[in-house]
C-alpha cells in the first residue's frame, strides 16, 4: 500500500510538472518577438484585412491563459492543432519525425551503455591504476569538447576526406530497394549523429558505474565470493554489477533528457529530419502549436523515463522502497 501511494505521488507530481512546463513555454512563446501570424513583421508584408483574419483565426488577441485553456481543451479531445507554418496537422508532423528521433536516441543510448559500462568495470577492477587514470582523463576530455566542433570534424574526416559516410540527411538521394538495404542506408546516415550524442555522456556514466561498483564491492557483501577464490575481474563484473544495477537503472532514466536536448543541435547540424530539427524551426517561426506539442511529447517521455526508473529501483531494492 505504501509503495502504491508513493507511485501515485510520483505520477501526480509528474503530471503537475508537465502542465507547468507547457504553461511556461506557451507564455514565453507568446511574449517573444519574431515571425508569426499577426506580429509586427507580418504587418509590414501582409494586407491589414488578411492580418486581421489570421489573428481572428488563431485567437491571437485573446489573453494568454484563455489561449492556453483552449489548447488544453483541444488536447483533452486528442487534437494537437495545426502547424501555423506548414498548414498541416501537428499529429501528422509528429508521425513523420518521431521514428527518426527514436532511432537516433535509442542508438545513442545503447552505445553509451555498451561503451561506458565496460569502461566503468575496468576502472573499478583496479581503482587508482594507470588504466583508471587514463580512462578518467580521456572521457573527461571528450566531455569538454563542444558537440558542434566534433560534428564538423567527423563530417570533414568521414564524409569529405574518406567518403565513408554520408554528409547529412537520413536517406540517400536514391531510395534503397528492400527493407534490409533501406535499414542499412539509414544506419550509415545515423553513425555520425549518434556518435555526437554518445561521446559526451561517456565520462559521467563510466565514472558513475565505477563509483557504484567500488562501493558495492568494498563492503562485506562480496566477501563470500572472494573467499571462494573468484578472480578480481569476475568479482567486479558479476557481483558488483548485480549490486550496482539499481543506481545504474536510475541513471539510465536521467540520460534521456540529455540525449533529447543534445539531439536538437545534432539534428540541425546533420540535417536529420527528426523532432529536434522540427523544434528548432518551429521556435524560430513561432509555430506555437508545434512547439507545445513537442514540449508535451518530450516532457512526458522524460518524466515517464525518470518515474519508471524510480519505480523500478523501488521495486528492485526494498531500501529505496521504504526510504532507508
């Protein structure tokens, strides 16, 4: 019963947080100057009657809270509205862009865990060793390198000089024939964007794994394994990972906001037609319905991932569940 009430509190807190985020984003977009139906820039280019019709169509003269309440009402009916720039339903735009961003972020998340976890295990095997110091210095150096610089460097090396990978986009000029050929073509286009999303997270994920493993294996819990003659590497990799699984699971939930935020810049640099590039263009064009829908989608996904990680951690570890 206590666990159910804690889960209900987490879900309620997430819902309130999501509403507040969308309200703040809505108010900021309305207050910002820029391109949009009925603003000063449009007034210099459009006839007055057409501008007035646009303002009436999109209710631009209504108070902010009234417009936000109307959006909430439409959302309750499953209507995300229409894009002001493309004159298309927002739902259709999301259907087109969402699979691309999912593939990119899922690839980056898998790469982070597959690379950082062995690095953390190797560092925890012999803390303070030369390998530990070299790994720490290398991942920290990667963390400090700006994403845009790495993206341009990768494009110059692998696309311009070596011609191994496509320069930008998600598919070649000529559509690949067959599902396997098309998947391979998309994978080649995702290599450099996924690499840009991956390298910056290696430092703190690998150090987190190392710290969790050192803490888990330094106490009394692993003495029976050591008494049975288990090797140091096997002891860390098997016993330590089992003990550190809960904090690693929680960290995975917090990786999603970083990847989603990073994909905004990466998708724009590599001209990947995902949600990040759509958000970038929509903010510049003050396309309020699209920005609100993307804020709702990414915010809900982020809060869901964090909440799910917390609930799984509480389920897996009674100490977390009971607040010990």
